[in-house]
C-alpha cells in the first residue's frame, strides 16, 4: 500500500470486506467502546489507546447508481456537477429500489443518507483516510460512517480496511491497562506518557473538606464510572481534560454535584 514499515502493535491488520446486492454496514464509529470484560484502557483522551485513523482501500469500480458508497453521516455532500437531493427527495429515490428493501427499513433510510450526505463511490486501488480521534485524543463523533447498500446484483463491493491505533493496541504487553491508569494517577513513576502535556489536559484535585453533611456518604464518578469514595476528608488527584464531566453522587446514586473541567493553566481545584 506504499506505507512505511508495518508495525503489528499499531494496526489491526487488513480486514477484507465483501458486500453483495442489498447488503450494507450501518453507520458507526470505528472507535472502540470500553468493555467491562477487558483490562485494556481505551480512553485515548487519557493514557489509553484506541483506533485513531482508518484507511479504507477499494478493490472494485462502482458508479453511484451501483450503491456501495462509504457515507459520512455528518459530512456535507460533495457533488459539484449537480445539486444533491435533500434527505426527503433521497428517500423518494430510495423507494425506487423497493424491490430490494422494505419500506422504512434501515437499509432504505441508509440509501437516502448515502445519496444526501458526503459519500465516496468505490474506485479500484483508491482509498479514503479519515480520523476517529481529535488531535488531543478525544473521540471525533463526526467521523461516523457506514457502508451503503449495494444496489446492483452484477458485481460485489470488495474493500479492505486498516485501523491504525494511537499507541499499542489491545492485547499487547506494552498496551495501557485500566490498572495502569489507577497507578499513574496515584503518582507512580511508571508513567508511559504524560497526558498533562496534551492540549486541554489538566491535573484536577477533588477534595471533600467534610463541612457539608450532605456529602457524608458521597462518591466521585467520572461521568457514570465510579472513581472512588468521596466521603469527608477524601481527596483525589486526577489527570483530566477540558470538558470532562465529574459527578459527585450520594449513597442512593443521585447526582449531588456536577463539575466540568475548564480550560486553563495549572491545577484545577474542586472543593466541598
Ligand atoms: O464498507 C465501507 O464502506 C465501510 C466499512 C467500515 O466502515 C468498516 O469496516 O469499519
Ligand atoms: Fe467503519
């Protein structure tokens, strides 16, 4: 593919895809979700690793009327030759394939999305490159994309994708584990990378001075993930990022307080 040395730790290998008539791949993010069953740290906005970029190589020539495009759900359509249809017009157009899809099926809606949003028609030996993370490691939700339904029964869509990671991927001994994040935030010297050097990164210090009885049985949460006990006298020091949401919850799970990390120099203190 004309790439530099292939590093097994940084890519999932080539995945070959084949779609026959009417088959499709629903719009999605290539970024992997945290899984309770895995010890891997997927939070690329912190010290974790996740998929970072996708290279999708096409191995067939398709015309737009053959379907099979790759659609970017939030992308503005690029059709310099003619005005692209609106979504509703595209639904009407999609209905002309009603022998292939049920009315109101996800495939029919997807054809409409494919014809009204940014989509790329497969061309042999050409590829698309897109990023799943922002430069600071946060997931880029606008990278949502899908494989459009193939509308011809005369040929199949063949493609191959390569997912590139921002660091050692899940399963390698060098990959960051959830446990490692805990060790690191508790001040271990075994740091692999210092997230406070990334744009928007900040050390945040949470403290419960014990002055407010309401917080006697409080716990600290990163969004909905339990971070630790936050009863009177407790404090936590964490590497976080601008925009990260931290919740303080009571013992019956109600949110007592929400803190959002702000942009700025130096540590941010949240004290109750
Ligand atoms: O087939 C396509 O155009 C997209 C494939 C894809 O998004 C994937 O395999 O993750
Ligand atoms: Fe994908």
